[in-house]
């Protein structure tokens, strides 16, 4: 008999993903085999499973919280926006097609049977499934074909806990309004509410809690304080809200260009966790000052973002910073942008376009997407700030559609191992001031990250830090801190009771 509980939200970015990870950790600590599940995820942050399937990063870190290996069944549908109206549709880890919003809305009913079968197959292997919704269940314009909120809860026959964000204000209106817009059978499925991200004295909420419970008949299961835990964010909302605009003084400042279609900014979580590193996300040319490294991140629309770099003045700012001797690094789409030429007859149909010209490379886009986890070894000789990383082993994953060829003046940055064969990846200039790679997750390799940060320290005349920061241990501590806080502020026993009362055979 599998137990299940689903977290839905009054809006996007209310904290569903983090609280779902916390429940996964709690159930794992309590000895239950637990798996996360989100039927449909719209995000540009994705990762690769050991068998080469692409899935949302949120379900990957939730699986890590549950102490299990990520499985693409935990996120069968992934939507990766390519523009305001278009998205790449990834089904069970592989690209299926590109669709606009209207076409996808019409297509969703065809996915219901497949999603339910996938959910049931996962549920057969675990004691508990922690489901997560998307956005809000009160999107009444989408309700008739919903497969991710109440539509999914009905398929799984599971209870729902509503998550509301008090930090943005209007929490009681959000709770009441959300419940009021649900059909009666949907409201009956909501067994509790968690108020999230509270700052201050919780006693100030007591009268409001009593009133909202009386008005809705749904109990408040807890009030979670604003937590200082370092966990991944699902999408770019956190960037828009300024979460990563660090102002604390650190020895090393790294600027990441916040592209309009930025993808996989989780690449930089391990870098931001370094005790001597400050990360700044930059969107304006005048903000690109006093930095030790500039990174162009991944992009879901490389040529569109390259055009934005030029139109916004960011391209000139990056090139000027490079001329001043500051290293510039590119990852995936950012790597492609650093090159001389991009030939695109697939993604945008724009043909041949000039890159920024910092790396003498030519990139040709291809219709097939490369998705694989890889191990690699950095090249035996690397210049400048990269020198200490020479020969180090690294791990990561590839998600890209295209191939980059090095021309004169560029050296291979690393050698990947694919199916037992060595494959060259990345490019670096002779002075080390331009460096690119397709490898996502590179900074999760502790020795590499410490080596390159120490290389940046040396450029400033600062002594190296000899001890590498263990990011895996750091993440485990964050999961435990989250679980501890949730046990303190949420009625976990009540959640167990809710699940047991709605336990369904699979």
C-alpha cells in the first residue's frame, strides 16, 4: 500500500519544491522509501539521469533529499520555453517536439493515460510518493485539461496540502481565493495549508489563522519561517526576485550574465556556496565592474540571447572587461556565443551569425539533442588561472544541440569519456582569458572548483585556500536543516495521518 501527499501552491515560487524536498528528507529519515513526482514541469533548469534522460532539476534535488537516484519517471513531462509562446516538449527524458501554448493545451489530454501509468509504476516501488503541483490549482482557464495540479491529484487519488507565501503579502486572501475557485470535490481534497516564508513573531498571525480556518474549514498545518538554507530553485523566478544579487564582501566576485533565456543556472550553486566567492547576476552593462571572472551561462535560445547581448550593450561590456584582463568563461550556449561563428539552420533558422570572437571556434547546430552524464579529465596543461586545474578529474552532464569545432589558437579544455572512448570538449585560449565547455555541473567537482577559485585568488595576490569545500556534504547538511525546521514548525504527525487516511492500493 503506497501512501502519497501532494503539495500545491497559491502561486508560483511559494516554496513548493523546497517543502517537497523537505518532506522527502523527513520520510527518508523515518525509514520510508520515498520518491518525488511532478507530472509536468516548466523550467529551464534540467539535469540528466544516469541513463541519459533529461528531467527537471527540482525533482533531481528532491530525489537526492530522499536518498535515491533520480529517475525520469519522477518528471515525465518537461517543458523548456524557447520564447514567450513556444516551448520544447520533453517526454520521458527525450525531446518530442516544439509547441506553442495553445497547441500544447490541446495536446495534454493525450498525456493523461501515459502519466498515470508512469506514476503507478513508480508508486509500486516506493512506500511514499511526494507529488508537487505547478503554479496554482486555481488557474480556472486551464482546469478542464489539467494534468499537474488537481487533475493529477485526482489521477493519483491523493490528498493535497496547499502552500501559501506570506512574504509577498496577502496570504489570507491567497488561501481563501484559491480554495473558493476550486470545485467542491477539489476543495474536499485539500486537507491542510502551510504558510511559508514568514518573518517575525508568529503570534501576530494567530487571529488570522483562526479566522481563515473558520472561513474555509481547512486547518493550517504550520507556519514555516524564512529559512537560510542553500537549496536549488526550480526556475528563473528567484533570479527575477533578486535572490542571487549578493552584496556581502568576499575575496572573489564572479559575474554571471543573466540572459533572457538563461538555462541551468543551478550550475553555479556549488560556486556560490564557496566561502570566499560572491556571485552577482548581471543584466546591465554598467553593473559589470570590479569582477574577477565573467561567465556566460547556458541558454535555451542561443542566437536570441546573443542578439540581446549586443542590443543591451552587454556584449561590449563583456569584451571591454576581457580587454582589461578579466577571464571570460562560457558554458554550453555561453560557450557557443564566445566563438567566432554560429551556424543555425535548426533552432532559429537565422543561418550563419557571428559570435563574440573570444574563442576561435565554429558551432553548427544539429536537430538531435545530446543528453548524457560524463566523466572527464582536464587537459594536462592549462594556462593562467586554470593552471592548477590541469589534469584534474571532473564530472558533469551535457544538454545541447550542436557541435563546436576548434580552429587555430584554441586548445582543448578537457577530455570526456563517452562509451569508453575519449572525446575532446571545450576550448581555451593560450592566455587562459577565454574558456568554454559544454559540461554542465562542472563546479560540483570540488577539487576543480577550488583550483580555479585559487587561480583567481592568485591573480589578486591572495593566498590559496588549501582545503576543498565539499559541496555534496554541504547539500546533505542543507537537507537536514530543512527537515529539522519543518519538523519544528509543521505538524508532521498530522501529515502522516492525512496520508494514512487516504492510502490507496496501487
